[in-house]
């Protein structure tokens, strides 16, 4: 057992209001400079929708992530031989039009335009070429189902639904959507790291954050192809690849990342998880319907005395173990089983988990009249306006049982709290919902507390960085026997 620590995240989609404050906070700090204008390390998409870059989820186009190859996995569109074949022309790279051509406005025209009968306007100009452009798209062009025929209806996840289910989703009285914020997942099995010919991309041993060494990067851009979430970008000005760094300078000083700190809906949670690195390959190569369970099995109980002992032996600090015990991510992901990874079928084992949105199901249309006089305030999970198969395509590699179980727990919490605070739902109905979901009233109250009333310190549990130990390990790799240079002790070789 090779126990390590990983900074992990949970986004609660029921609370996201789509305000893009997180995106702007990130943009102002990290990508507000030449060559990075089109980059949005944090972006918020509307689902259903094609996202940013366009159709990033369709790996038939981009060839990102891993594919199962017997008992192991191999890169789908990158790697030693595939990369060599595409070294001079990579057909699987997204082009600027797949993102959008960044622009500003020629505001000087407002002041220098000659006198005339028409109001002067500021024409859009490209931030790349400086020439006038006709704006065709943007990073959130399909926000709130804008341009549904071109965007929402082109969502690749709709391919898993029947024609009738697809049509029902776009009927006016049933039309619905939710917001999907995305950042780099800082995966346990990152395809970007494996694809880089220069070895410029690495995963920090002390906290699992994936970074790009700008001095070693040679702009092969295989990382852009390999990342199935398209969260690695090419800076056309510096000739280097860049990506989300999870605001590690802020984490090292005990502060939450900018997008987390600025989140208006308070949807974001952050904390460490302990995991067994020995299980990564096996979990990544699991059958598709078992991928979620296989990934969850990697994460270890931070309260188990044996896990604590082995973690300490592997160089994990007491403060990190204590933080893992208080981590809200542990509660949402492992204890309550409410949060799921985005597209686990990409086999990167992402460390960003989502609590699916429990959309309104409280009324229906009868003879053109919106009717909310049913027997129960909420209908069953099966009446959710987003089909379970759509959500399963996003969060459980098509396993609808996982989605249904999560939805029943969320519904049970809502029903229980409604009976406590309002009283218009009977205690019997609440008890039945809790029993069906497999949780008790105390657990439901704890979920409600962390979801709705959590303090700043409860949402963000940031362990001490201990960078001094990591630097010492790196500097002494050549001198200290048994050191791997990544903050972990080298295990003895087993005999054949």
C-alpha cells in the first residue's frame, strides 16, 4: 500500500447560479495577458450544451483520455508512437475556432468618429491579430440555453437518450438546464502527464497538484490532445502550454483558490483525501460499469489506525492526516456518497467531484395549466426533468443506478428538512424517504448543514503545505538513500 495525499474538490451543482464570478476571478489573476486571452482555466457551461471548447466531451473528435487495453490502459490519441506519427500535424488538436477568437472593442472610434446622423459604435477587433473581426462565438456562447438548436441540441450526452426523451427535454414546459463549472481535475491518472514528450508536466507529490514546468515545455502540445477535459492550453505568445495550477501559491499560504474564495453560490468545497497509489492502474482499467466504484476504492479512511500508521511511514504529516479527517470532500464523496466524478470513462481518475443538480419536479402541465396540486410536494426521482441516462452519461459512465442512488439521498434530505422546518411534508413521508435512501435523520441533518450553513473553514480544509520538507527531499535525492525526491520514501524492491 502506497498511501499519498491529494487535494480534492467538490462542486455542488444545486447551488451554482451561473454568475461566472469564479471565471472572472481566475481570469484576472492568471490569464489576463498576451497569449492567454482565450484561456479560461475556470469556465462555467450550461448543460445541455456543447461546452468550451466546442464538443470537448466527444473523444471521437479529440482523442483525449485513456482507453482500456486488456488489464491496463493506453493513451487514446497521444503517446510515444502516436505522438511521433502526429509530430508535424496533429489532427486531434482543437483550433482557435473551437474555443473562440478573443476580441476587444476599438473604443477610440467612439471619440474620433466624424459627425454624422448615426450613433458611433466601437467595432470589435481581434486580440490575436489586431484586425476587425465578426464575433462568431465566445467561451459561454450557449449560456442559459442560448442558441439551443446549435448548442444545447448538439450536446454529445444526448446521444444516450431516445428521440422521445430528447424531444421532451426541449418542450417549453419541461425545458430545463443546470450550470457545470469546470477547472483542471488534477487527476490521479493524468493523461497530460503521460503524454508530454519533454517531461514538463508533473504531479506534485505532497498534494497531487498537476503543474507544467515552463522551462522544460517545448510546445509539443500533446498534453492538449491527451487531456479529455481540454484544460491544458497553448499560449501562442510564449510558445508554452499552460493550465490551472489550483492557485497553489494561495494554498501554500493557507488561502483558498481564487475561484473557490470568490464563489457567490458557495458551491465549492476543498480538502485532502488519502489514497492508495498502488491501485491506480487497476482502477483506471476497470470495466466501464465499475469505474466509479473502482475509483472510490482508491480513497482510504483517514480514521483507520492502520491507514494512519502507514501514511506516517510514507512521510505524510500529522497535519495532513488531521485535515483529511475534517475534509468536506471525504464526507461528500465517501461518507455520504453524494458526489461523483465527471466522465469517469475517460479513465483519468479526476479529483473534482460533482453533486448532481436535483432539478424541480414539483408540478406538471394539464390542459395548458401549470398544476402543482399533486399529493406530494415532489414527485419521484424517475420524474426528474433531466433523464437519469443523461446525468449518468455525465457522472457515472452510463451507470444509472449510481445517479438514482444519489438523487434519492438528495431527495430524502430535502423531504426530511421540509418536514422539520415547514411541516407541510409528513414525518411518515420523510421517514420513508430516508429509509429508501439508506440514511438516517442525523446524516440528513449533517448533509443539510454542510450544504447550506457551512462556515468558510468547514468548506475549505487546507493542510499546512510543508514545502520545506518537499524542497529538502528534492535537493537531497542524490544524497539520501531511500528518498524518491517526491516527498515519499522509496519502498524496498520485492523479489521475483
